[in-house]
C-alpha cells in the first residue's frame, strides 16, 4: 500500500520557518517505506489567482491554463494533503490564498454540479494537515487563516474532523523556528499520528 | 479644501456586486463634494510580497511595480474604501497580494520608527471596508476583517466602517438587495461631510 502525500509549501520565502515546519513533518513521514511524498513550493507552481468568472460552475473545469492543471489531478489522487503558510497581515500569504481561491473548481463540482470530487470509495479516507508560522506572538494570529483553509479542504472532500493543525507563533526571522522549544517534536508527533490514522483508514476498505 | 476619497477594488470581476457597492459609496462621497478616484487592482501591475524582509533594513520594497505608488495614493487620500468579495471565507488573493506588500510600511512604523501617525492625523483619515458574500452566514466576513485592520493600521487610517452585504446568491445580486446600495451611498456622503468638517473647521 502506497500512501500518497502531497505537500504545498506556500511561503514566498524558500526554506523559511513554515517550510522548515513542513520539512520536519515530511521527513518523519518519509521514514516509512510506504509513503511517497511530493513537495510543491508554490513559488514554482505557477498557480494564478481565481478570476471569479464562475465558468467552472458550468464547465466543471477552470478556464485558466496554468500550474493548477497539474495540481488539480494530484490533489484528487493524494491521500494526505498538507498545506503550509506563513501568516502575513493576519492571514494566509497571498500565494496560498490564490491556491485556496482556485479550489473554486472543486466547489463548483461538489455544490453546484453535484458531482463527486473523489471516487466514492475514497471518501473519508483522505486526511489533511495545515501548518503555519507567524511572527506575532498573539494567540489569535491564526484565526483568520483557518476558515479559508477549511474551505479549501472541504471542497476537496476532507472533513473538519480530518484536518490536523500545527501553528507556531512568535517565530519571525528566518530560522527562528529552529530555536523553538517544541516545534520539531510537535511536527514529528503530528506526522506519526496522521500517518497511523491514514494507514488505518486505507486498510479499512471501502466505507 | 476638497476631501479626497480613494476606492480600491480587489475583485477580479469588473462591475460585480462588490464593485457596484463601492461605486455607490463613491457616488455618495461625490454628492458631498468629495473628489473621488477608483483603482481596480486587476488592472494594475503588482506582484505578491516575496517575504524577503529587505524592507526591514531599508524601509523600501525591492519589488518595483505599481504597488508602492498605490500606497502613496492612499497617503494622499482622506478616506480609503477597500473592496473585496469574500472568496473562501476571506478577501481575494488579489487584495491580499496588495495588502501583504504594505510590509515596508510596517517596517518603517515598527522596526525603523520612521513612520508615525498622530492621533489627530488618524482622526482625519477614515478607512472603510466594502464587501459582499454569496453565503448567508453572519460570520462569513470574519476572516476578512483582520487583514483590513492590518492595512489601515499600517497606513494611518481610522478603520471606522464596514459596508457589507451577505446572501448575494439568494438575492441574485446586489441590485436586488433591499438596502445595501442606499446605505453605501449614505455612508459615503456622511464620511465625506464629516471629514470635510474636520479638514475645514
């Protein structure tokens, strides 16, 4: 059994705090021989913002031809989908928001056209992780990002209860997360927990 | 002196619900004698913040495009109305892309301490958020407010009003909403008059 993990590194800054957090999760998951990981830095993914044209409500596909053509299929094929973002101005960075907004094509498929997003036998078998870092120390610094993340996962058929979160505040300058007392251990624990649950779900057979 | 009101439209769709609501606000301000201008983000050239933090040292953005000029335009205005539809429980990526670029102003204010707004200055500058959402949930705008707060806080505006209308999908568009367009017009007029009285006592 291969477990497909698709991970979007959303920060415009390569190898910064949110990507490091993601790398810890992926390294822990990658130790398992059954796991196949694809990591996608959004800086290289060529995913443009949604144009709000609503054509997807009729066409069941986006009229834009860009990186989402590739990742649309990968999002459907993956078992576990991970998104990492730094918090900019109390929200997702705009690069991540662009990906979230482009998931409109899945929303149209699910809620307007009433078509399946994933085959019925894979429903309830997909898990998600949201990772975020913020420079601010406020505990509410992630509050505005989470609803958009939930939207993204809901429209690709991952329920609230199947989304795990690790959000680390108070890490601002590049590399600050390396000095965080628990972030790496928390990331590894999260990876192990999600992977164990993922295996359980996939082993359980069709729902 | 004439009051200047700047509208910034963050919708990728021209003349949709949100921009129409913004237009009504701007018309109201105009009716009170304000000079109004509208900038449509989809028609200007800017890219998202790269998170390079170079501005933390220099107070300048290394990306040379239309974004800094639009922030300058904000500084020249007495009132700025920022408009975005709600996409996925937040503002559009287009507007978030512009707001994230204000990082160099944040750096000036909080790191370099070269930018400061007096209480009196903020009192004379008002920021308004204008939005529409298809969903009928009351909390559908909650994820949008913090980024707007960050923008106005960093640029010296008293974020005083939200002009928001949900449930667009049910109404079949803003034109069928019983009160939103009238309320936006009235608010534009009221703010232009208020700021006018403060500018020309």
